[in-house]
């Protein structure tokens, strides 16, 4: 009788153990809330030698995740460059430059605003600075 109770108890324990261990928790990637289509306003200032200029550009860009667990790729200017940023869970980020003389930092405000500065030198004594503000596009159902 004790053996049957033991076998029954062990069987129930194993079934419960297998059931709960099979339910794997899915981790939520904190970067997902920032991935998508964005409207960017770029205040671009540049200089080279005695020439300088300033322009305001509007661009529909994208933010995507990279496989690395803290990297986002921001495409904010057509035919220019994508920038990689290392972002923390609070939305603060620094630019990881593929070109050694560019730098910058920024932050996300909630899920739908981003602000950053990208600055650096061009060759032969020039440089440029981009002050960027982005608003995430919302997905609306058309009826």
C-alpha cells in the first residue's frame, strides 16, 4: 500500500514538474518598443574651410534591432548613413561610430520620441553636426 502511494505521489510530482518546466518564460526585448517607422527632423550644420551652411531636413526613417542585445540601428537620413547606438533600458544611448571621428548621444522619451546629436569631422578641416528629433509613426487601421 505504501509503495502504491509513493508511486502515485512520485508520478503526480513528475507530471507537475514536466508541465511547469515546459512552460518557458518568453523574455521581452526592451528595444522592441522603439522599432518601427519614424519621422525625423534634422537640423544639419556643416563647415569646411571658409564655407559653412545650415539646413533643416525631414526624413521618414526606421529604427531596427541588431542581434546584439543592446544595439539599435537608426536610419535617419536618406543616402547618408545608418548609425548604431548602444541603448540602455531607460532609453539613453551613445553612438557607436563606424567612422572614428564621429560621436554623439541621445535618448528616447517614452515609446514615441527620440532626440540625439551626431557630430564629427570631415576630412581636410571640415565638420558637421546633426541635431535630430524623431516621432514614431503610429499604425492606424484603414476602414
